[in-house]
C-alpha cells in the first residue's frame, strides 16, 4: 500500500513513517495542501492520512479539492482536537462522497492507526450480499424522464410491487414485508422508488400510482397468504393523505387483501409534524379499518416528541442513517440508544431500517429491538424471490436451525 500523510507538524513524520514501514507499506509525507495535491495527482495513494488542523489551512480544504476533482482517494483523519471534530469532519467528507476509512485521535495515534494498516478494512457486507449482487447501475436521483413519460410508463403497466422482508430478530423469521414501488423502463431495467416517486408526487400522478400498486398487491393475495406474514407495510405519500379519498384508497387494499395479512401504513416523520389534524383523522380511520400505522424514517424529521406521542402510531421505524452510523462514534451510538429508549417508553414496536451487517443486527437485538429490515436479510425483490426467502427460513426453523444465531 502507498500511504500519503499530510500534516503541518513535521515532528509527526518520523513516528508515522516508522509505523507504516514496519507494516510493509510505502510512505510519503507533505506539510502543505499544495504539495499534497501534487503528490495525489502524481501517485494516487491507497490511503491518505489527513491532519485536520494545518495552521492557516485545514484538512477540509483538501477534502473539498478531492471531491471537486473527483479523486477517489480513501482518507483517514487525524486530529488533536478531540472526537467531536473528527466526527464532524467524517460527516462532511462522507457527504461529499469521500470514503473515510478511520478517525485517528493523535492522543491514541498508534492504537487507531494499526488496524488501518493491517490490513485495510473492507466494507462489512454479509455473505448473502456479495459485491456482484449489488446493483451496478448507481441510482440516479434525477429521474431520466419527465412527467409525460412517467404517465406513459404507468399506463403501460410498468409499475411493479417489490417486497423487502422485515425480520424478527428473535428467530430470524420474516414477520412482515414492506412494499416498495419499482418502475420497469422500456429497456427492461428497473428504476428505484427514490428515482420516480418524487416526480409522481409533483406531477399529481401519485394517487393513480398508489391505486395501481394496491391493485397489483391484491392480485398477489393468495401467494402472500401462503407466506403467513403478520403484516404488509405500504408507504403513503402525504399528497395522498391530504386528499379526502385517502381512506377509501386504503380501504380498497384492506378489503382486497381479505385478511391475508394486516395492512400497515408508513408515514414519514417529516410529514407527521405538518398537519396534525389531517393526520390524526386519517390515522383514526385507518385504525378503525384494522390497519396499523408506522412512523417512517424516525429521527430525521424533527417532529416534536409531543406531537409524535399524541398520534396513534403502533410502529416506529428507525431511520437507516442511525443504523449505518451507529459504530462511527460514541455520540452516534448514544443518539441511537436514546431513539430506541424513546420508542420503547411510548410502548411502540420498533423496526430498525437499513441493517447491513451482523454487528449492527446483534447490537440492535441486545438493545431490545424486535424487528429489522435491510440488505443483510434481503433486498427489495420480486414476489418469487420473497417466496424463496420465506421458504428457506421456514426450512431452517422446521429443522431446528436458528437462521440468525444471536447467542
Ligand atoms: P423508505 O420507505 O424509507 O424505504 C426504504 C428505502 O431504503 C428503500 O429505497 C430501500 O430499497 C432502501 N433500503 C432497504 N434496505 C436497505 C439497506 O440495508 N441499506 C440501504 N442503503 N438502503 C436500504 P427505495 O425503494 O428506493 O425507496 C425510497 C423511498 O421511496 C422509500 O423510502 C419511500 O419513502 C418511497 N417509496 C417507495 N415505494 C413507495 C410507494 O409505493 N409509495 C410512496 N408514496 N412512496 C414510496
Ligand atoms: Ca417506508
Ligand atoms: Ca424509511
């Protein structure tokens, strides 16, 4: 590995050079941003050790440059200013698309650095989600088409319900599914929800889309019944809930599923703080027809806790950003534990979103979470893949093999 180290304090050089060389890597040192840029351009390092405080300059200036010049160089931050600054720098870098491999407190230099050198950590992915299974087309957040084309695709029947399992952390059994909309494009590729739902909302197509999705879910009723799920969760846009016919729309799904599983409606926290009157009315009607309610993306919407406590929610879905950042810092972990404690004290059932690693799963289980969802257990998939997954898990339970041993 080639390690490049930027620090305005030359006394650090010899210490680091010794450690890096002892681990069999090559080492280059610079004391200014300008020389560091030249070094990166000439030989892009495998790891850039970046001091945050550089006299008049700051390591963040280099991050800015790496991002704007699209240099794919992984970094590890060093600082003598404490964990908070390291944590903040990491957030800034990640938001700019820079991979952060580690945070090194200068006070704990040797302990923090060795794991990065010996060997470089690879992103922790479960065996079931190998790199080849990760979709290769990065999702484009700007839809590549306009409202007319979206309407055409919807009319052509190109909307597909995908299902992501929600797993009991106690026995590894799929207890429920979340339905996530997908759009099949003319070339056969699939568009993820985040790439067309916002357009559907602004182009006034969301109600038609939701109705179409519900009809397609209902058409799969008997196959869903065979999976013996406790609940099926759907996302309802606030644009839909604001309409007087929102409850009618939901009723078509509840009636159409004919008791094959309980319907759960997910409403994002951002929306939950807006019109409490409308939401309370919708929530009461939904519960009266036998549906349950979940706060989605909990922790991101800044709804007042009192607001949330007053609304009749049954489930709380902890946003995936808390889960993905839980091991980043003690602060991130503390916030996650506070969110879990809040939900538990209100008597809500908790679902962790975005669980990708066994370490995340195990800690959430120990923190008392019942349910989890994420790539570790299964990506959103067609009904066929969901059926296979449920069958495998049933097989393991029938034969006394606990799928996800948490002992
Ligand atoms: P959401 O409800 O928070 O859905 C979870 C999103 O996280 C999904 O993206 C899912 O594919 C993704 N996800 C699941 N597990 C993991 C994981 O382990 N790691 C990571 N990084 N991501 C994971 P998707 O399908 O693109 O949906 C994006 C958003 O679009 C949804 O966020 C939801 O708000 C909205 N949406 C999806 N389907 C519908 C729908 O039918 N109607 C409405 N109104 N909104 C929908
Ligand atoms: Ca959701
Ligand atoms: Ca969510």
